[in-house]
C-alpha cells in the first residue's frame, strides 16, 4: 500500500501539505502522526498519509494474489454502502474458497483485516463474500431464528442453536432483538459458543 510522508512544525501544517500535494480532501485520506516534537527550537510533526482509494486497490491486490496462489481465477464485484466496502468474489471453485463451515472464507477475511490494521492503525469496515454465500447464509439463519422463536414462544421451552461464529450469532441477536415474546443469549466458549432463544416469561419468574 502506497504511503506518503510529510513534515512540518505542526500537525495541521503537515496535514495541509498532504492535502495540497495529493489534491485530496481530508475525508479521503487516512492520516497518522508518526513523530512529533514540541521543543522550543525543534517543533516538528511527521505524518504518514494513505489515500482511501489506494486502500481499496490494496485489498483487491491482496485477494487476487491469495486466490492466484490457490490456483483459482476470480471476478470481483465491489460496492460501497454506508461507509462499508462490500466485496463479492465469483470464482471457478467457490466451494474451495469458502471451505468447510466457511473456515477458508473466515481465514481470508482475517488475513486482510489484520493487514489493513497494520497499515492503517484502525479497523477498516468491509464485508467479504464468496458467490453470495454470506447473503444466502444470513437469509437462512434469519428464517431459522424466526421459526424457532415462534416455537419457543408457543411452548415456553428454550432452544439452543448449533454453534455459530460471532457474525452469525449477531444476526440472530439482531433479528430477534425487538421480539416481544423471546430474547436471546450467547453461551459457551469458542469455537462452540452458541445462541439460546428463551421465552420472555422466564424473566418475570426469576
């Protein structure tokens, strides 16, 4: 990822130098102060700057390199929604890239996330999907959660779902968060942590 360095007496001056040199507004840049001095005769601020457009290109290159090493070819669809980058890959073997229980997809996501954090010093919001696997999985989880919630509300017997990763558990919590008859809790330890759907009447009986 291409990085630019600027130095001035103050952070604001260095930032303005960067904006002028790169012809970009501040909202289009990641700016990090990497060195500073406030001594009387040695005031200095050194900043490191990365263009947000370059971040997207870096993500694309990382994904292409990894997939090429796996012997796969891919088409990539990128959309930005609400400051979150949505990346969908369509490969000649989606099953291999997704992996059993989406472990390969999760690993790919983790590699990119850690790489970006190392460069930016902060988390970068993106969603990586393979052949709309996550989208379909999310729909199936929502459907299942609603069906089980109806049974729990009817029978007054709590139901423990199969183990899920944090992303999938969050889907269940969100979809049932406003439900008037049931509530959800996460229990257990990773990688066997799961969601329990409970009837709300239990709250009154505790």
